[in-house]
């Protein structure tokens, strides 16, 4: 599932570099790519979340973009471009600085021992014109778009996770925050 740039609210006002990154990502959503853990190459028929971000950024001039989500998070944090989000509410002031092209980060999407424990990343697209809902771009093995579960490289709804159910032993993804791509020129 994909969107055209014209379906994104305010797209024409995005900086040329942000439009370039988003267009490159949207092109990949048209290729019917699966979610393939460990892949950062569309020629493999699929990509994982950080592989998608790595590929799109490397193709668009960010040669220092790290490969895995945890290191992408460190890259953004070290550049001083990170906004932590503790709230679970869509209207939280913590999301006020969120801009199209920002990288989004989660922990707890699967079990792995890594430090920092960031396990998932996507690129923020902005708001869909039709629904006014926040949308994001990347590779996932089961997030939703417009109420339908999607697997692979796609556009997805950007929703903050629901409160963890204390009786629920399964993994509970937690959104940790977002940040600008280091070195991104806004003009």
C-alpha cells in the first residue's frame, strides 16, 4: 500500500531534500517488497525496518547512516536532534516538534539483547490529506494502515502504542521518540 505525494498534507511545502527522501521511500512501496529480516537491499525481494531506512538514506546522500535501528538511534541522539516521547497521547506536546522526514524509534518490538534497546525505526511522512491521520513509511511485519495489517515495505499509520496490559506476557512495543536526520539541509 502506498500514497502519492499529493495525498500528503502540506507536501509541497516540504524542503527539497525531505521530498527527495520521501519520494525514494514511496517508490520502494510500489515494488511489493516483503519484510525480510537482515536485508537492506530491495533486490533481495524485501527489507527489514532499519535496512529500509539505511537504503533510502544512503541512496540520498547520507553516507554515514548506520545499518541497524539501535545505531541509527545513537546517530540521531549524538547529533542532538532527538525528541523523547513518554506520553501515549497523540496530542502530547512531546510530538509538537515532529516533522516530515524525521526518523521514528521504538523498543520492544522483538526480543533482542542490544544497547540501547531500540528495535524498530521508520520515516515520518506527515498527515494524510483525506483522514488527517499521521502516517509513516518503512518496513514492518504486521503494523496497520487504514485499519488493515500490512507486511513488508509500505505506508503505515503512526499511532502511539496502547498502554501495556499488565496481564499480557507478550512483547509490548514502546515508542521512544523521534529526531531529524543528521546533516539534513532544510532549505
